């Protein structure tokens, strides 16, 4: 039996369920209407049409149930809703048959059994209907209730569970709401952590397509609830093709004519222009799961969509904008200023500090800054007479984002301290003796965006290499060969 239901012929016939399902509804409702109107004496003559109307309703109900069973084997429907829709459809057919048999006198035990021909005599049937009016009233009332439930469940399968009440007044929507409202997009507080797929495209696809492609319903064998599932695809192959939107089945489906039967999603709002543009960009650029909205390579058009459609800032935040530190007491700052530093608060919104050396320093002066090492984010030690051996202390400044060491007699020993500055974004080593080994180290700092290396021993070839391999890092080494060449 299962093999029969899975055959091409039955699956083909099952598609006609949506056409035939309205026939039993029409015939049975007409039969019910005729029956209850006949309660008025002046309309009793309508009972003559009741047996034929009910007979047509029975035939079409049975046909609709059979075709519905065929269609159900195609899959891709919520199991709970499908089970109850199928069961209630069968109940409607059974109740209709029972009503017809009751009218024809098959349940009449008081009289001898007549032939079918005698039962079909108009006068006899009218008389029988009048005698069994109370029983028929119960059956027809049950048929109305079951048709309503079956139709509602069928609408849910076809159009979604919110279809019937989508535009109802708000009190009615609240009354019939399932409480499972569509989740709005939510983003991390740190814009640098907002990922194009994980926080935007993935949730959008899930909201608009998962009703037909989830763990319970897998139309076309496809699930869309994760990137791995999309790449795996379904019966039509992978839903996404890296670098090629035109070869990605998902992209083709969401951009085709909405009137097409293959358009996704088949119900509800489709993807917006902005969402489609983001999807196109993401696929073309390798479908990276770690592509953040603040990525410097994102073009202006995409930045504009992220800002206008989702309210997202595409500007990368500095480290000091993401975390909070304790405020340094004024007396502590006063003592450090006497050590040869100018100290100022970066902004009124945080307690980070900018520290600038105002003259020549000693190692003791530099070590004194350890007291406020957590709060220092901008440190300018330019032309302060510092030495290589002193700079190991920099490793204990966890929140340094900008460091100026220009015009000091320091060399590659400084690289040991620089290697531990995980949040460093800018460094100025102008007119120092650092060489290629220092550039090799600082180029590995992921947060670093700018390095000023004028008049150093760093070679032009190495600068060119890193400019090519790491375009996010801007290495400013001067112009027209102003670098010192390695000896």
C-alpha cells in the first residue's frame, strides 16, 4: 500500500486534491442548508433535492479524501496539522455517508428491508427524512463543525497558521495567537561582532523560509535553519554556491517572479531589495561565516543598506569604546604628572586616558605608569630618550590602542613587548632603528591598522609584501625611498 501511495501516478493525482476539495464543501453545505430550511413548512418541497445533493457530496468527499491521502505522501507538511486535517476529512466523509444511508432507510429496523429501488421513491424518502429529522439534524450539525475544522487546518497547511487572522482586529489576533511570534533581528552590542550571515541573513532566511524547510517540514528535502544545511541543500542540490549567486538555488528562488510556483517563500513577504542585495554580496564574496558588518572591504552600497535597513553602524569601534575601566583618583594623576607626563581623559563617556611624555624620561618615570596601566589607551613616548631595555613594561598595558615611540634610539628589542599588545591599532616608529623583524611581529597583531615606519631600517620589499598580503594594515614608510636601507 505504501509503495502504491509513493508511485508517480498517485503523486500526480494527489495534486488534484486542491481542485476537488471544494466540491464536497459546496454540495454538503447545500445539503445542510436544504435540510434546515425545510423546517419551515413552505420549504418542505426542497427535501426532494436533498438525497441527490447529499449523494454528490458523498462522492466528492470520498474522492477528495483519496486524493488527499495521495498528496500527503509527497511530504513537506507539518505532521501535527497534516494528521488532524487528514483525520477530520475522513470524519466528514464518514458522517456524510451515514447521513445518506439514514435518509435511504438503511438503519430502519422497524420495517422490513425494502429494495434500493423502493427506497429511492421520492415520497418514501421525504417521509423517511421527516421521521428522522432529529437524528439528521445532529449529523448535519456535526458535518458543519467538521468541515469548518478541516477547512481551517487545510488553510494552515497551504497558507500558514496565521493566514486566517493575519488582518483581523488586534483583539481577535491576540485571542487566537499561538504566542509564537516571529522573532525580530537582534544584534550584539559590539558592532564588530555583528556577522552578516549569523545575525542578518541567517535569521531573515529562517523567518521567511523555515516554515516549509525545517526539521519537521522539509519541502524538496531542504532545511534552512543553519548554514551547513543550506550548503548541503535538498533534492535540487546545494542551495548555495560559493561565489556564484546565479548558480545558487536559494538566490534564484527568492529573486524569480513572485507569481512562479517555485518562488520562495510561497506565502508571506519575500526578501526585500536590501536583503537580496546583502545575500548577493555575501555569496559573491565567499559566504564567510565570519564576515562582520564592520569589515573594511564592505563597499559603500552595502554599508548604506546595513545602516538604513537594519540601523547598523559599519564603523569599527576602537577597543576603548567597547569596554569600561575604573576611574583613576585625581591625586594619583597629580603624582604621575610630576613624573613628566601630560595626562588627559579621552572622553567624558569613559575613563580611558591619553598620556604624553613632556620631556626626557628615566626608567623609573616609565615604570610609574604601571599604576594606571589599565586605563592608558593612548601613549605618546616620542622623543623622550627611552631605551630598548625599558620597554618590556609595555607588555603590562593591556588596553593600549595607540602607541608613539618616534625619535628614540630603540631597535628590534621593542618587538618582544609589542607582540603582547593584542588591541594595538596604531603605532608610530618614525626615525627609530627598528628593522624587518619588528615589522614581522607587528604585522601579526590582528587589530593593527596603521604603522608609521618612515626613516627606519625596514626594507621596502618587506613593506611591499605586507601591503599585498594584508591590505587591512596600512604601512606608511615614506615616499621616494626615504627608508633607511638595511646595512
